[in-house]
């Protein structure tokens, strides 16, 4: 942490922040990343550095990127994952230079001014005006949210169920502005300028206008990494055409990555940046190796074959890193892309035309209605695909090492097929053998594992006793034979350990509340809201699980109980946990709250 980072200043009263990006915006909450410009100490303001994640309750009117606000200097460290298979949001944010977050009310957020670049401000105003025009023309609810995401990259209004449906169908990339969108825009602009003369001075003017329009669209969409990558690449291509040169696409990709990372080195850890560059590199290197209908007489089949090979190439290039981050694979990704990409392209063209003819009410309203109907059709297809049997294979856990081995194997396959280098086959086999060896090692480990896990499941109690690949789950009765009610991180954890179907026991049964659970060296006792103090209640236990807010006080316990470990699960409220933690700290008692410290995991001896 730098010496001028805002967190190094103590006893500060206020923070001066400037909004850099808005990740979520709805009626109840706004989540955004802000740059901290200065802190107010006792005597004066001090210039500082650093970023902070803001969670603002209630809706703030007209919040925009570049807005400066005054807020209380009350913030917290970013919390780590609360369950073993949770996405490590803390680690992800730290790679982007964000280590703290604040939870504030809208009335504590005092607007000062907008300090954004004038050109960016114009782009914001234009985007808001176009979206307002779409809404006034009858684009509402889900259709408006999809249009907003597909055309301008604003996905904060999307319904979580719809996002999951797109993810399950393997076409989530459609809902984020990407290189495909910029390519379509570029094609549209080139078509418009194809009627102009090719004289030298006209070519320079065309070049300038095309590059300006591409970068203005990038501004409209918020300058996300995939759009910037495409904008830089297209800029190189246009300049190359101007100078009668044809730059290689791989060189353009490398140059765009270098420029982006030189401007912001943290982008290397951005998942969108990684997926974007891997996808486009895969399309360039792998797609020519998958010729489907390339020599067919039918133009339709040629186009269909190209779309299939592009989808396969992009999926192959992003598969290892997708499994590493998201632990799932959309079974019908190819079918989804074959249907949805043409429809989304039509929607994009309709959106562009509606934006251009926004001054012509009749034409604008007709195009918006057509846009809405096409979005409804697309959403209907997506929901249908997501509900097909085995639409999503989830719980696929691979390590970073296996992810790297898979990419090495893919690289060797490309070299072998592209340059007919037979010597690569042995390296491919070595990579596959290493992957199999690691998987065999994991299988042996899983067969001998002994774990006791107390998950963090909001307002619930879930204790998992694991022996080999069998396990017994102690939980609320509502979870019995209803695997879909468990949090995704819990089921992903089970998949990752190759566990069989669990045996379920009601945690609220009298046998659980009255008895002791023996596991390895642990003797576990569950204390519930029905708790009544008895002198010898914990004598035979060394791990006490607290659930449902019992009237429990460490102060009145015998001294010999203070060497025991107390774990409060997520069925307890914040007030009780705060009180128990305070008492435990004063009395030097070991205390673990899953809502703060994450799931409690005990590894037994083999």
C-alpha cells in the first residue's frame, strides 16, 4: 500500500470521491467504483490515491461517471469468500487496486460537481437521450434492459434469472458489448462510406471520420476492455488501408493488448480482458483449422459453416479459463450461438437505425417496436434452451495448473495442425498425461478425505460430515431431497470433491440437540434457540455450534469451557454475533462466525 493511499490516513472525517464505473444500479441499491481524491483530516484536506467500492442504499438521481461526491470516511476491508467454492471477489478486486468498500445511505452522499472529460460527457448525454427515446417509444422492462445491455453495455437493469438463462445457453457474451458489436458497427460505417471517392484527400477524411465514430461508440459503451481492444485493432486496420498496407491481425491484437496494459496494468487480471483476447486469438488461430462447408457451392452453407467454426474456435480458446473461473459448461452453446448471433445482429442493426432516425418519430417508433419484438423472440428462445435437459454441466473444478496444461496442449495442437509439425504430438500427449495424473491424484485424495464443514448459508444451518466420497448433511428440513435449494457454492463444493448424493438429517431433531456428534477428534454439540443453561451441558464437547440466536453468554460459563471452540453459523443475527465476538475477545475464547470468517472447515486425519 502506497504512503499516500487513503487508508493510511487515520482519524479522517470525510472522503472526496469521483465515480469511475457503475456496476449495478436499481431501485434499491447502487454499486459503483470510485477514485478517492482527498481525505478531510482535523485541520485540512489531503490529496490521496486509491479506489473504493461503494454500496449506496436507495436510488441516487442522475448518478454518472465523473460525478464527485462528499461522503463519510467510514469504510471496511473487502470480505473474502464465505464458502470454499465461492468466487474470490476480494482477490479479484485487489488485482484491480480495490481493497476497501463502504456501505452508505443516499442522503450521506453529497453531490459536488461532474469533472468528467467533456467528450465523455457528451457521449453520456447522448446515450441517456437515446435510451430515453427508446423508453418513450414503448420499449419496457426486460426488452429495454436487454437493448440497454446489447447496444450500450449497461447491464445493471437485467434480471438475474434472465442473465442465468443466457449463461446456461452459452450466449451470455451477447449481453455485453464486445468486439462482435464493434465489428458490426465498423461494417455498417464502411458500407455508408463505400460510396465516397477514393481520392487521396478524401481517403484521409474517411479514415478520420471512421476512427472518430468507432471511438465515439466506444465512449458510448463505457470503454470496456473488449470494445477498446476492437477499437484499437480497427484503428490499425483503417490506417493500414490508408497506407495501402495490410497489418497482420495477430500483430494488431498484440499491439492493442500492449497499449491497454501500458495504460492500466491491472487489466491483466480482468476476467473480461482475458476472455476477450483469448476468444479473438482462438478465432484467428483455430477457426482456419476447422473448415466446415468452406468449399461448398451454397453461400448459405458457407456462412453457416463459418459461424459454426467461429463459435467452436472461441469456445475452445476460452474453455479452460471458463472452467477455472466459473466451474460450468453450457451444453447447447453451439446451437445457442447459431440461433442467437444472427438475431442479435439484426437487433443491433435495428438499434443503430433507430438511433440514427431518432429525429423521425414515425420511423423511430416503428424500428423500436421491431426491436422490442425481436428481443422478445430472442429471450423466448434463450429461456427455452436453458430449460432443455442437461443444458448446463456445473460443478467442474479444475486447478490453475490443469488450466495451464490444457492451454499448452491446445497450443501444441495448433502448431501441429497449422504447420504440420508432427513433433508436437509427443508434447500434446505429455500434457494430457499430466492432466490425467493430476486428476488421478485428486481422485485418490477425494477417496481418503475426512472433512467437517459448517457452511455459511444465510438464515440457515448446514453442517456437512464428509468421509471419502460419502457425506451426511445436517440441515433444515426444507433442504431434504431438494438439492436445488442449496447455494450454488455448496453444490459446486460437492462436485469438486466428487461426492455422492448426501444422506440428510434434520438438524432440528431432538437427537441432534440432545446428543454429541463424534467426528475424528471433534465432539460437536449444537446449541439452538431452545438452549437452557446446564452446568455440565458442554462437558463432553470441544466444538459448540451456535444456531438460531440462543440466549448464550460466555461471561457466565465456567472457566474450563473457555478452551472450547464456538462456531456461530449464518442462522444467527448480527447483533448476537457482535455481542458474542466482543465477549469472546474479552475472555480469550476461540470464536468463529461463518458470516464474518467464512465457512468453518475441519480436516480429519487419514
